[in-house]
C-alpha cells in the first residue's frame, strides 16, 4: 500500500461510560482528502445514495485554520470523517 497511515487507540475513560465511544470496537475512522473540491464532490455522490451524512462539508476552525470536513455514518453505524486539513502536519 502506498501513502502514510496512522492508527490511534484510545481506552474508554470509564468502564461504565455511556455512549457509543465507550464500547469496545471500531467506532470512528478519518480519511484525508487532497482538497475541498474532493469533499464537495464526495457529498454530491453520497446524496443520491441516501447516505447518512451527519454533518455536510464545512469549515471546522476549532480543529485548525482552514480545516474542512464532511461527517457520515456507514451502514454499520461507524462514524466516518473525510477531511482536508491544509494547515496541519499529519
């Protein structure tokens, strides 16, 4: 496989923690996009599929300046993020 990959594992903050991020298993995946246009095109392709887009493409300055992302859930309920972080070193 080509490219750079990173994997982060995080323990649940508490054994009795409520919510999906506190159960064992994969709950979230993020992928980088080359530019904003790729994310806008992705959303356009998802709309006819009735994909579960939880947050449409937008800027998320709380993450970093110029951070642009779209969020959705796959058919298994796993949260997916496709992002373009132009000002972040990954």
